[in-house]
C-alpha cells in the first residue's frame, strides 16, 4: 500500500536529505575535489562507498514505504550526487577539462607468462 501523496513527497525529500548527508560526510566538497589531481583513486573509492550506502538507504526506505515516489526522488538525488563527484574527480585543475582515466598500454610481448594463452591440447590416444 502506497503512502498518501503528501506523506510520499515528504518521505522522498527526507530520503534525499539522508543521501545528501551521506555524501557530505563521506566525501570532501566538490570544490575541493576539483582542486586535486584528476582521477584520484582514493576519492573514487570513497565515492563508490557513498554511492552504495546511499543506494542502500534509498532501497531500504523505498521498500519499507512501498512507494515509488520515495525511490524516484531518492534515486534521482543519488544519481545527481554521484555524477557531481565523479565529474569533479575527472577534472584536471590546471586545464579545467576532464581527463580520461589513464590505462596502461601493454603489448603482447609484455604480457606475463601467467596471463598468456594456454598451450594447445594434445589428443594422444595413448593410455
């Protein structure tokens, strides 16, 4: 049974406030994140923890309230906060533009033996 509309909206806004609080307590301000080096691994991990915590709060309150409005408002807040922090973490402070995350380029010759393809199977009929 869904909540009455006035209680549904208040519960959704309360859930959004809790998600906002989770992000404020788990991460530094967005302005501080933008002033750090781009693609900071510690900030990315902290943002993931905040996202999972916020998602658990939104899911829990939505399931207890049995109301989709709570899920929509809380989920929209969660997505907005996650996007703001992830975007701020991707910005290079000197150029002011987003930087792609650096991925190491490895040639086939540099792949360690443990990651190479297994040897071809042999089909000997000897027992």
